[in-house]
């Protein structure tokens, strides 16, 4: 979901800058996320600007394939789509375009690097669409250099050991490097392959903005390994209507009744969920903190099984401490999928406890709501590290908490109520300097995408490059 939302906003902005581009969006039905299908179908039905082509769904993977290495599994899965992408380009793009039209390029999601081969067959340039930070892109681009020197994958024996990556000002502890990079069953080699392929493209489009990640952007601009990097963000779906969940009106009405900046919002992305013992600690923290709260909770899949969190449908029995909902009913609300952008944009919201997904980070900055870091899966730990250590733009709760989605991974740490309560109090403190810095970044993020802003100009340079492709 996080990939497609920003990619579509990018397509809109590209089209706004140059109306003569004809844009076709090739969609692969995901195996795991039904809300994605609803979102894409509603967009395709309402949007006449672009052509949407749904590629036929593949056979489902075995649980073993998914559990061994999700990244490797995705690589193989996408590889099996190559011929369908090739056919779609021939039948839906080239055959329906005027004879004078030419293929300006393929914009390829950062985990779909295998499609660079398809672009090559058409002698068309590829641009990578990188859905995370410029700093993490720098880490990825550094992997082949490190591999050439050291020749092995990362090992996790010492979580406190430090690695220098040019895109981070501070040395990066092993404990915040994404776990895929330690995976010897295909995760590391897949990351390395992607990074090698990034280097052979015409450019990399990143959902960030220069004023936010200036150190990382500088390092990319001087890096001989990197193709041109275009920071064109923040790319956000601010209406969020197509994926706002069934409780949207109830939630917004409740927020309307709360005083300004009084509510702490807790939400852990499309895949985040906790087991009952951790939910109890969070509940205790919220109760003790005395702050108003809006808390998005989803039920974990059964232990040991691969699956996605599911909506509780208003039934939190067995998940929350006895009497919690009753005791907090005048100052708290628990919900399932939250209309996150509408919530963050609401005047009542003063803080955000987040899993540090990249879209959530950009959304919190856009609305100037300071975050507490509670990373869970994918590259969220290193995002949390960047927000706290590199940029001083978030309140630290955890940088290295890990809870791989779908029940994959080791035993999960229990974060104690006292620590959560302390972090909530800090983020809600009106005097906290982080709040002021986040507010400044909000203004910068909005300027970046306006005419004359850094991301606007970067997109214009990208358009010029695309128009120059023959
Ligand atoms: N989101 C939402 N409601 C929820 C959970 C997530 O609207 O209850 C949206 C959120 O606004 C963001 C996206 O889903 O746009 C999650 O993307 P992110 O990169 O933050 O995390 P991911 O889900 O990819 O881990």
C-alpha cells in the first residue's frame, strides 16, 4: 500500500508538470493485502487521467517460500511477471499510441528491479521509484561497495557494532539495519541484487525532500555509484478517502469534540499488531498518562502462522485489560484501520506513536505532529534512527524493536508501560523542542512541492531528462 500510494501521487505530479505524457500504470494484485485491491479498484474507477492495467493474479506462494525470506520470495514472484509486463507494454501502450509517440521510460518500483530487463528490451530507460528515505537509498547503494571489499553478508552477532554509511552522519548500529540484510537464505543477496541494478538506471526518484534529508541527499549527489537522484516528495495521498476505513466519520466526530493538541494517536501501519501482553502495557501507559488518545488496534494472526493482522470489528475482548474501555471512555477511543492522514491533520491531535513507516513519517511532518518511535518491521528501525539520532525530529521510545509481520521472527521484546507512558508525556509536552522543529519541517515540506520549491524543481529536471530520451 505504501508503495502504490506514493507512486500514484508521483504519476499525478508528473502529469501536472507535463500534460503530454501519457501514463499507464501496471498493477500486480498483491497476495496479502485485500485493502489494496479495494483502493486500486476505486481509483481506477474514478480516475480518467491514467490507464490502469491489472495483470492477472499468480498462483499463491507456499508458506515456506514466504517464511524463508520475504524479499527473495518477492524477487522470484516479480520475476515471474516479466512476460506479462512485456505483453502489456506491447498491447496496451505501444499499439495504442500514435506512431510518433515514443516510450519515455519505465518507472519501476524499487523492489521490481527485474523489470529493468523489460525496459532494456524496448531500449527504454528505467527510473527507479524509491519509496523510502534518501539515507536508506544511500545504504543500499553502499552494499555492493562493501561487498566488493568484504565479500560477505552482515552478521548480527554484535548488535552494538557500528557501520559507517556515507548517507548517515552518524555510525549506524547493527541493531537498526533492516533484518533482510542479515538473511542468508536470500534476503541479503536480493538486497545486493537490487542495489546493483539501481546503479544501472537513468535515475532514482525518491519520496523525500532536500531540506529534510540534506546530508543524505548531498552524499548521493557526490556518489560516483549513484545515478542522478531526484527528491520529489513528500508524495502523499492527503485525501485518503479511498482507504479511510469504516469508522472514519465516527473517529473524526470524536476528534471534533476534543481540545486542540490534546490527543495522542497510536497507529502502527498497514501490518503492525501486538499480542495481548504488549497491548496491556500500552493500555496501562495510556491510562496512567492521563492524556486523551486515539488508538488503532488490529488482531495478530495466530501464533506461528503467516498472516496479516485483522480488524477486530469493535470486539477487543481478550486484548485489553478488564474495564479499560469503560474507565477511559471519556478521554479515549479505540479503532481499527484509522483514516490516518485525516487524523494527523486534525487540530485535536498533538502526538503520534508510530511504527516509523516512511509514509507515516512524511505524513506526520506534513501535518507538523511530532512522533514517538516504535519501529516494527522492514526498514523502520533505521527510519527511527534517522528521525531521532540524525535529525532530532522525534521522541525516542525504541530504535531497534523488531516484530516481523506475519509472526515471522524471534521472540518479541515487551516494552514496559512506564517507558511508553514517559514517551507519551514527552511528545505531548507543549514545551518539547522537537515539536517546534517538526513544525518548521512542516513548513519546509509544503514549500518543497510548491512552484519554485526544491522538489518541484527536481521533478522539472526529471521531466526534462525524460523528454530528452530517444
Ligand atoms: N494507514 C492508514 N490507517 C491505518 C494504518 C495505516 O491510513 O490504520 C496508512 C498511512 O496513512 C500510510 C500507510 O497506510 O499512508 C502506511 O504506510 P507506511 O509507509 O507508513 O507503513 P507500511 O504500512 O508500509 O508499513
